[in-house]
């Protein structure tokens, strides 16, 4: 299957989830799979920056770009989702005239270096000047992505509801027309998609003649209004009455819906929900997918999906071929829908990584950066862990005494396996290997000796103390007779390790062997060691046996009493 571009005015980004089939799973990933789309252009998202949620941005396998209104809240808004396994843009911009700036920058898009800008910005004198440039780009109406194959423009054109914003609407369509013509003049291919809020012919709306008759207007007068006339200048086979306007002598875009369905009636994409006109299919076609003339043959199909509910609009789509022809050569579409080196002859050479994110990507917004969804954590395969770097053996005597515990803990530490997708996901959690190790408080010799410990004294009477507190595994290991060593002066702190259910056991670093003693001898000695069942029984008896009562200052054992009086101290043990 080729690459499918889908455009949908959702009338609120969460609005479709109240309808079938979207309400079953209520995820954007499931929605895009049902749409069978690789690029999804949404209009009228009607959200603010603070309304962005994890499920909107952290869609597994997808990247997303948002254009949100700067002043009006819960108004307009455009979003473009791209499937990482199929396509990867090389540039992204917000706005149609290029006056906005990339994130974390004050330089407008149109003033960036040539290799960082998409180009085609309106030149002085090209626009009618009905609205200033900043106002045109401040309502979140346009996103532009550039792929090596073409430039994709996703837009939500202003509507003409009551006639109070005619200047803004015409100014926006004028800027859109100029930008597209400039891009095509640069030799770039262009795909324009979105809700343009314009009908181009009588067949694109229902009962037009009857409605105009009631209003006392002719069909020619209706399509001679500035917005409809400008749009017909832009598209091939557009019906323009009279001479064409200056600088618009030639059309530049093909209406793909009409290209594949030239005479189809009732091909409407928008209906009046207040009057419930959708069941009777009394609507209009104002959502389009259009392309420049130099890529018209790249498409295999274009249609509407009027059966999918969820908004007052329905999705429209166009599908690109698997293999396209460029300058007489056949090229796989995925080779030119990604940066160089990602695909070759339709075969993926490398996976998508976080380095491929563009500055405008919503995954780089601070609230979502370096995070990932729980589902994504469990759906990745672990990568081969890197080997631990060698530890230097030759050190001065002073540094060895101070750092010996650190060196041995680093050697004993096992490298943590990190999922392969951790570096590929924007929302990846910090690696456990990079987490600073919690330092265990080591008891000082002065405090341990001065503190009265009754149980410890009783235990000392039967057995000499070992070095520190033993772990549970120590009761199953044989005891070795202490032998004099040259390294007996070296004292090392026990290293905490993770036990069962998060409990903290203690790992003791092994005593360093004598340099003159051969390694084989130490291995042979360790192999001859056996477990003494009597010693193990004694060790367990200390834990599970009867409690040894401490002795008083006269050397007599203390008496154990239990409080029987009613109150908070009942059943407490006293000595």
C-alpha cells in the first residue's frame, strides 16, 4: 500500500470519541488505524497549550505538530500526525506567511538561513495588505511540513458566517495562494489539504439554484464573489468568469476529489448539525486534497469517507502510489518521504530515533519531552547491554585504601539492560544506570561501641563478631578461619544491593588475594569448602530459637514480664 494523506475537520480534537467506531478504544492510535492513514491533518482542534494531554502527544509510533491560536482560546487550531514507520518530515513551520518563530527562538521562519527554511514566503507587494501578517498567523490556521518529495500544507481557512470577517478571510486566501505559487515557482511539489470553507462549483453543494433564487442572486454572481473567484483561479478546471486576475494567469493545483470523481453528485463533506441535514445528505464539499501539476500522476485514489461519524465534517483522503516517476526514473515513494539514508528501494535502513524530531514537534514541549507511555515501555525489545569498562589495577597505596570500596562496587555492579527504543522514544524515562546511587549510611566505630546493645552482648559471648551485619545468604555459607593477611588493615563498607521485593540486603566486597598467591590455589581452596550442617543449625537457632535474656550488672539474667493491666501498654514486654 502507498502513503495515504487524510484530512478531517474534527470540530474538537476529542469530539470523535463520542461516536462509533471511535468510542470503542478511544485512542488516537486506534483512530488512525481505522482511517488507514499515514498522515492525518486535523482542523478545528479547539484546544489550548494547557489542554494538551499525553494521549494526544505521546501516540505510539506517531509524531505530531500543533498550531494553536495565540489569543482566542478554544478556537480553530490545526494538528498534523505523521506515522514514523512510513514518513519523516525534514522541516516544519507554523503559519502561512512565515512571521512566527520556531520554539526557543526569536528569529522568524522567513528570516532563517536558506537551508533551514521551507521558502516561498510572500514578497513585499505580493499581498493585498488587507490584514497584517502577524494577525494572519496568530489564529492557529496553518501548518507546513516539508518532505523530500513535496511540501504539505495543512490549513483551516476562515469561514464566512456573518460577513464580519470578509477582509480576514480574503487576506488569508490571498496569502495561501501567493505562498503556493511561490513554492511551485521554486520547483517544489505542493499538496494542499484541509477545510478551505469554499465551494468551487454548483455540484459541490445541494439545492444551490433554489437557494439563490430565494435570495435573488444568480449562479454567476455567487461564484464571482472574491473568495470563490480566487479559489477557482488556484485550481485546474476552475470556472473563472471574465479575464483572469494579474499574477494568477495559470492554475497550479489539481482537485484530486474531482480528478477521480469528475461527475459524482452528492460528494459532500460538511453538513449542518443544527438542522440535522446529514441523513438526507444536504451538505457541501468544502474539504479538499489538492496537489501541484508535477505530481498529479503520483496518486492512485482520492475519496471522502462520509460513513465515518464524529464531526459535522467527514474525512477526505488521497493515496500515493508505491512507486512514482521522477524525471523518467522510478522511485519508491518511501525513499522520498524520509530523509536520505532512512529508506532505499522501499526497504528501511535505519529506525526512527529522537534525533529525527524537528523543533516544532509537540514531543519536544517541556511537559512531554523525555517521556513515554507505559504501553510503549512494554512493547519494546531489550538491547544488548554494553560491557563494563575495564578497571585500572595500578594505583598508589593511598588512593587504593580510600577508593578500594568504590572500585569493587563498580566491578560487582551488573550493567542494566536498556530497551532499544529508549533512545528512540521522546518520552523515554531516565536510564536506571544513570540514576545516582543512593549512598548507604555506614555506622561509625565510636557510636557502635558506645551504644549499649543487650542482644549484641549476649551474642558476643558465644561467638566472635564478624565484620558487619551478615545477609541471609551468610547463614548458608561455610565459615572460614581468619588468617593473617597483609591487607588486614583495609576496611571496606558493605555495598547495598537490591533484595526481594525491594528489600535491601548487604553485599560484602571480597577480600583481595595476595599478589604472590596463584589464582589456581584460591580456586581449589574455594572448591573444597563444604557446608557444615551443625553450624547452619546453630545459625538458624539464633534467629528462630528462644530469646536470650540480657544480664544485669550483677551478672543475673533479667526477668521477662508482660503487662496485663487494661490500657495502651497491655501485652507489652518489659524487662
